[in-house]
């Protein structure tokens, strides 16, 4: 296959990954100059790799061993030192390594209101918030929760919380009350920070009543703080953000904590019961993000990094960790396509974004609309475009090069909330092939397994990880003996992490992801991923969007396809869809049911909820509907079957 993009010799030599490998070359036996050889060394010599990454990230050597008594699956981890035992660490200190007058954060909202914060100012703001939290008695292990938009105050509150060794957990304000309560009620926060409003799609959305109801419903709360972005009336019981901060504080101090001390609680976004509360460790999160930012994405002090995200998605945590590299982080709060499709590209031009993060869904929307940024916006500095949330099709790689910027490295990346990072992603020294994720993450022993646990190449199977790595969760909140943790990741293969993605490793040593393995379709014994249908159907001019799910009928699995179409679906249009699938895939891919819907049901992070649709088709209950951005579509689907 011909690469879409290949680095020049100069780009390779100037990359941080190349220099990292050169520093290792004299001390370690690395087979050759390829990324594959470096990756193989990193997983065969785990302790040497992660120690080298630690030194690269912190500039100091560990105080003790790298890895102690860690098995797959792990023994119960919460409260135990496993990675870098005896080595002190503080997450906020790592992100606030830089203290100067360079811009740390650019914040812009949908109407275009913009503010900047330097690293020096960020230190001072964090110190004021830290002092206020400390006066309340917040300390190691306490939980602080944020129901906040993607703004500076959210970053400051997170840094202040983690500087004290407390645990930060957040959701975005577009969540309804029940969705937030289902999350925060499990972790019993001591402090709650909320907003009065947020902007989206040309409107200001009032959050004061939801926030008041939430604060009244959490008996563990000792303080409720409100960020008044739109200046709405302060509800009774809430303390304004500016009044909460300590005006006399001038410095941020950092608690010296174990490497595996809890830092974040993130949540699964599934629709089958209460969200699982995933606890992540400070050192593992920071070290994984360092490897992904500096070595895989080549981020440094000269970069301006952006990802379209809310603060409840793991990509917000990934984005904010860019502060540790001294990069400028861009926070955007609002719709990505209001008042027009070019909204994020105006943002990129205005702020000189060099690493631009988006989703396949947004790229598909832009392509359908015939949008072109090339020649219209000054994007000369945009060297890397990252995409995650679902598989990026080969045609979308070409679209970026043709319509956005020809010389941009397109990196489809994939991992998840579970590991607060990536299993497979890009790197600056290897070519990019359309439709493929470039390769595995350094230090992560990724493989593709069949049902018997045999490794596969160029054939679909389960994404697995065969060895431990630092950003594996510490556990789930309130999960004695790690019972649910083990069931989630280690119940399929012995001593191997099963992630739940269905994918294949290519001859080029990249990866193609076909979808979630728990929504993999299996009609007549032929197994395939939902993405195989999406990449055909969503290229049709008549189709705007679609969702596929399996259902049981007379003892066999059948495929149902629901489409958002430009015109009403008549029998001729349905047959055209089926014919396209039959011609470009196989007869087994052709759906038995094709129906038209008004919109595709998605989570608040924009992910299609195929499992929920499958539950509707099989007349099963759908729980945790609050995780959906548009749960009413499930009722629409139920009425069609």
C-alpha cells in the first residue's frame, strides 16, 4: 500500500522520539532504526523503558524499583504501591513544571470571547484555589467534583485538587441531573464546583436549577462553589468562585505522594446500569501522557495543542496534560459547527494551533457539506491532525489532505477512558497509510487475539494487552477485591487484558478498527464489525448518518440499519443502500431491516450507542439513559419495529 504521508529525514532526526531512541542506543540492544524495533524493545524490557520515560519526563532517577509485584490480572491495587514504589510524585507539580510568562491556556467560547493565562498566572490561580480547599480540610483521598464547562476555572480547580492529593472528578454541564447524580453520588465528593450556564449552538443554557438540585442531593458536600460565567443569580447555598479563592495565597505547594496515588475518577458512558467509576493513578496518568505527547505526537514548548472535547471525556485530561510539556493548551466550549462549519478552523487560524484534535463524525459532517479549509485559512502550522471517538475511514484521511491541509500528518488514535490514554496511535518517524492507525503505543504490549487466544495478523480479532503498563486503572470505586474490574478486563483470556475492540493488524504493522467487539455482528456465523457497514453507507449521498445493531430472530442473528437520510426512504432508496453494501462487502453484511430515523442516538461524547439499539430490538431494558445526548431517539426506534 502507498503511504499517504511519510516523514522527511529532517523531520525524523528532529523528532523527540528519534532523540529518545538515540539516547537509548548505546545502553540497550535495539534491533534497528524502525519504530517496530523500538516498540518491541519497549515491551520486552518494560522496566528499562518506563524508567527511561520517567527520566525523560521528570529529569530525575527513580528512588527505588520501577515495578513491584504486579501480575496480570492484578491483585487489588487501590492503596498499594506497584509502579515506582518509594518514588514520590505529585500530578499537579508535573503539569506546573514551567513558571514563566508564556501562554499556558487560551480559552475561547462559542460567541468568541477569549482570554489567556500564562504559566505564572496559572501557578498563582492554582495557589489561591489550593489554599481555599486546604482551609476546608481537603486532603489526600478526598474527592472534589466539577460540573463545569471547558474553561480555565476547571483546569485551576483540577490542579489545586490534585496538588493536595485529593481526587478530581468531572462531568460536563450538558448532562442532566440524573446522569450527574448517578456518577457523583457514588464517590461522595466533599466539594462541588458548578457553573451557572454554558453556550451551545447559539444559546445560553441555564444550569442553576440543575446545580442546586445536585448540591441538595449530595449529603457528603461541605461546600458548593459556582462559576458565574453569564452572571446569573446565585442560588442559595452556593459560594461564588471569586469569593471562594484565597486572595492572600501567593504560592502553590505540592504534597509528596506515592506514584500510584489516586488522581482522577472517570466514568464509563454505557447504557447498561450505573456508570462504573474508574480510578486512575497520578504517576501512571502523567507518565502515559508524557509518552503520548512528547514521543508519539512530538509536542514541546513551541506547540499549541487543541482537542474538541468536554471536561467529562478522557480527552480533556489528555489535552490538559500538554501543560507538562510547556505547550499552550486551547480550551473551546461550544458547538464545533456554530455559526458555521468553519468554527474550529477559525479557532485554529486565530491561535496558530499546531496539533488539532477532532472526530470522524465532525470530519464526515464537513465532507458532506463540501467544506474546504485549504487555501481559505492560514493553517501552515497545523502539522498533526488527531482523530478519535470512532474509526477513521480511509477516505477521511484523503479528505484531510485534499480539503484541510496537504502536508498534515493524520493520526487516528484509540484507547479509552479505561486507560486514560491510547493503545494504538501515531508516531513521527513512520509513514501513515489511509485507514490505518500507525502502530501500538510504546511500553504497551498490544496484540490481536482470536477466540482461542492465538495472535493474529491481517485478520479480525480482539484487542488485547499482554503485559502491565502504568496507566492501567487502580481499580473501580467501591469494588471489593476488584471483582468487577477483573470481570470487565480479564474474564475472557487468562492473564491478558481484553479491551473490547474488534480490529486487525495490517501487513504494514498498523491497525484497522472495525468497532466494539461486544457489538460485533455475526449473521450466519460470519463475524464483522459495524464500521464495515458505516464506511459504505455513510459515503452514499442520500445518507447523513447511520447506526447498525444486531438482533435475534428465530434463533439467528440479523442486522438492522437505521439511517438519517436527506429524503424520505422509499423502497427504491432502501434497495440502493442494500445493493451498495452487497457490492462493497458481502451478502452477509446486507441488513434484514432498514429504517429511517431523525438522528442517531449517541452518548454525550458523541459515540454511537449500538448496544442500546440492540437492547431495544431485542425488547430488553435500556438503563442509564442519562448517558445519552438524545435518548428520545430510542423511543423513535422502538416505534419502528
